[in-house]
C-alpha cells in the first residue's frame, strides 16, 4: 500500500481522536506501531509524535502517568529522531516554567533516547537562549554521557562551553548553573583551558 500523505495522516489521527484518546489506549496504539513493517517514514513518525503526544505533554501540570510514560518510551524506542525534532524542540522553546515538561525531557534523556538523540537534544538546547528551565536538561545530557562512557563531539562541546561563558552573567546567582559548570569542568577537564 502507498504511504499516507501528511493531510491524510493528520485527518486519520483526527478521525481516530488520537490526541485525546485515553492513555492506556495510547500505550496499546504505540505498541502496535512498533510492530508495523515496514517502519514508518520519518515524516509519518513526526506527524504521529505531534498528534499523539504534543498536546498531552504541553498540558502536563503533574508528573505523567505510567501509561503516558510507557507510551513515550515505546515510541522513542523506534522513532526517537522525529520525536526529538517535533516534541522536544517545542518543549525547549516553550516560554514559562514548564517544570513538568522539563522533568519529562530529563527523564527521556536519562532513560529512553539513543545516544545520537541525546546529542540532538543538547544541540536543540544550545539553539535557544539558555534559561534556568533548560539547565537541568543540559545536566541530564552530561550525566547520560558519563554513564554511557561517551564524550560530546568537539564541535558540540565547544558550543556548550561558549554558551556557558557568554551567558554566565545572567546566571550569577544560579545554583543550577554552578552545578552545571562544575560538571563540565570535572568531566572535560582535559579539554577546558
């Protein structure tokens, strides 16, 4: 069968009410998606990431339910690139506190995303002005790097250091910023002069 085009897939998602379906059904749907062959195209996976999760995640006012977290983990296990490009990018750019959304991104970085997507999240963070909300995400990325025995590519590391240096005055009283700088200095002491 031919793949669905963007308007058709969005219409199907709307018809099935995927953005508002109960979370236990969302988990079943994501489990079913993993069994599809061939795999979804990047565009289809991105549309589904938006339709399935964006509204739910942006409206979180408390920690996600275990069903939602399991559905997110399930989807990320196979389609983490489009997921990060669509959902994580929006969360990082969303103004305001977004405490639950930030915690969710940190949890995904620490537990679910593949190493290349963890680096993608860091590059997305560094594309927007650094804020107190984003510091824990960078800390989670660095923690994941340590646990995985990985190092950041030199160009991404240089961008991180440059960003931290440039924005230091804005975080003069921030404990999170101090922790982050300490972590960078500890992990990458040979590269930092």
